[in-house]
C-alpha cells in the first residue's frame, strides 16, 4: 500500500522514523528517504517496538515548512506531523491507535506492556491531540472510518487499501489444510484458529512470527498445527495457492490476507466483524463465522466446501481491490480535499499545477 501512495508522488521525499533498506528497499528509493533522530540509536531497527514513547517527538521534529501538500500513511504516529497553517495534510489512516482504545489486547505484542500505564496515558493524550491536526482523513475501510468518527470525532473518506494482485496466481487448492497468515500478536486471535481447526479435525498451517509464538506453540500441542515461520514471497504464494481454505480468526481493521487468498483463487473463512465484512462476499468469496469462539469457527469449517468457490471469480473479486482502482480513488479524494473551502489558496494552486 505505502508503495502505491509513494509512487503517486514520485518526486516527493519520504519522511519516516526508521528505515531499513534490507527490509523495505524495494518500496522506495533510499535517496528519497529522510529519517528521524531515532535512526541513529544503536539497535533501533531491531528494537523498534520499544521506542513507542519517542515516536511522537520523532515525527513532530520533522521540518515540513517547505511543503504545500503533505500525504501521510499511518496507524499511529505520522498523523502528528506539524506543518504550515496554509498547507494541506491528507492522512491515510489504517486504524485508530490500538494502544489508545485496546490497551490490554495490544500492548503485550509491541513491548508496551513493560511501559508504565501513565506513559501510555500520555501517548493516548498525544494521539487524540495529533488526530486534530490533519486537514482531512482518508480511511482504508468503512470500519476504520467509523472508528475515526467514534474516537476522534472526525469524518473520514474511504479508499480501500490495495492488494498487490500481481504478486499472486491461482493455485491448485489441493493442500488439504487450512492456512493462517498473520503476525503472531495477541489481538490476532491465532489461538482461536488453532482450537477451531482442531475441533473441526482440519490440519492447520500458520505463516508468520511474533511475540505470541511461544504461547501459540504451547496451545497447539497435540493438534495438527504446523508453524511455517516467515516465508519468502515464492513460498507464501505456494502455500496460499495450495490451501483448501484461508482462515482469518480475529477482527481486523481491514485485512489484506482475505484478498490475497482470493487473488490466489482460494476462499476464506473469517470472523464476521471489522474489515472482513467489506472484503468477503458470503457464498461467493468465502464465509463468516458468527462468534469469536473456536466452536463457532469449527462449525463453519465443518460445513465448508471449498469446491463451491470458483477460483476465477475469487481472482476477479480481488482485482476490484487492486492498485489501479485504489490509485484512481485516492487521487480523486485528494483533489476533492484540495477543492474544499477550508483548504485555502495553496490548495487551489496545487490543483492548477496537477
């Protein structure tokens, strides 16, 4: 997603707290990148989760005074950048900061559990204040737009996050296993997939790593669960294409995995909440299970027939969420924001230039 936004403004510099060319060098050219003071800290790329108290300052210290238009993509920090009063800041937001509204579910996975609650309270206060700064928000889903309204009291346009369909190809679906692709964090509810697949008698493979891995391996003892760890793109394409069904066990803000599965010609069973309500068409591209319990997931899996789903239809559905539709929608919304009465004279000049 970030690459598609960056590509829309190829001459613009990219400001970020940390940059690791080995991990993200294919997303944006290194010469475009401007990093914060955190980049100079030893081990910052490895221990980035523990730097949460310093991210507000990192983004606020960027000098953006030369820019008439700022476009940010963020889950938390970048919405807080400071800019000239006559400039325009369009924030593409992927969720309301989880530490602000789901502390107990989230902090364990990102190192914040070791930070005193008063520190997190200060981050939450900063987060709410920072959310008042952007000129306008574009949310990655209707679900996130509603959350922005509920927690920040602001409206948001919607441009569904794009899936890179060209990375995937329709697979055979002959693997006879269910698949979870996820960061292994507590709020992802991967333990529910382990228990649900065990109840349904279906082998489960899990792609991903994260702080919850040890607990999940313990929970998976005695089940037919295989942990595959982090995979290369080629191996991920293979296991997606061979899976009988892809499982999304937790409530996602949006969730790209169901669309990546559909791009691979594979149907999805997902918890019926959050972004899955916008990306999965029941009976056409997958199914929802109603309750966030292993029993509810198992009941849906027992009655699930992957052969009902046409891989070509699944692929065509994913393509409607592809990069080109996203780019057109995003550009249209930015132009609409620049035309709005509150955008000012600089915005009108920008529109004339474009």
